[in-house]
């Protein structure tokens, strides 16, 4: 598949109604085929500041090990 075909594929994505607007937005931005405009291309803080993560207290978050 060529670059142009990937771009068209991602533009056609539809999400179930239960997926929040913020979740849709972060997924679309993370899958951006342009590595210069993709979310996170300017650093991890760009991803952490996305509205999807609003309300998460990262200073008191704990790492959970599921193994």
C-alpha cells in the first residue's frame, strides 16, 4: 500500500458511538501518516497534554502490573 492509500484509509475511519470525541481525536492524531504533524512528533508532553488525558493525576498515578 502506498502513502496516499494509507492517508485515504485513515480519513475514512468511523468509530462506534460509545467512543468519546477525545478518544477519536487522539487515535486519529496518533495515526497521522505525516510524521511531522503526528501527535507526539514534538515530544511526549504533546501527547500527555491531549484532552483525552484531562483529569488524570499523573503525579499520583501508580503503575499496575497485570502479570
